[in-house]
C-alpha cells in the first residue's frame, strides 16, 4: 500500500493506508459509508474518508463506479472492467474484458467535435436470477 501511495506522489499516512486496504482483494465497489463501517474501530472520520477517496481518484488509484444509487462508489483503478447491477437487490457482478474500442472509434469518426476518447464507463442494469 505504501508503494502505491509513494508512486502516485501521495503522502503515506495511517488513514490512507487503512482506507486503501479496504479495497485490496475486493471486487465490489465501496462507498465512503461502506468504508466507514469497515473502519469503525479505527477512528477515521467520514470527512477524512471523503477527502482521501477524492485524492485517490485524482491520483488514478481509484475510479468512480455509477451504480445509480445516492452514494458515490469507488473501486481500484488497476484493471479495466464493467459491471452488471441488479435493480432490485443491488447485487453487483464484475464483467471482465471490454470490446468497446471499435464502437469508440466509430463514435469519434462520426463526431464533429471530438478527436479522441480517453476513457469510458459502462455499467449494465437488470434483475439477477435470485430476484426474478
């Protein structure tokens, strides 16, 4: 965790290490509230968590995931993937692989205002097997 912080130029603090550790080994996106619950005994206030998440996103350590919920969710930004989210129970399944490059090229070629696409976010919403 310290190496990740140092590599991105962020100061290594106990709070940052603990917050980053909540994401290690997890595929599920987490909100600030989720992290606060996991770190309840560590005495890290919610404001610190929000500020840290914002700095991690800016540094490219985390990326936002739009789950169509009130809170903002984050996950490690280390590998590109998408999600399927159940509209009823909120279950999130990670989808590996992305074949959207052809579509992105097509969009740019049809656009009169854009030359390149640098990044994208794509989430799918439906009903899981348990809820249907």
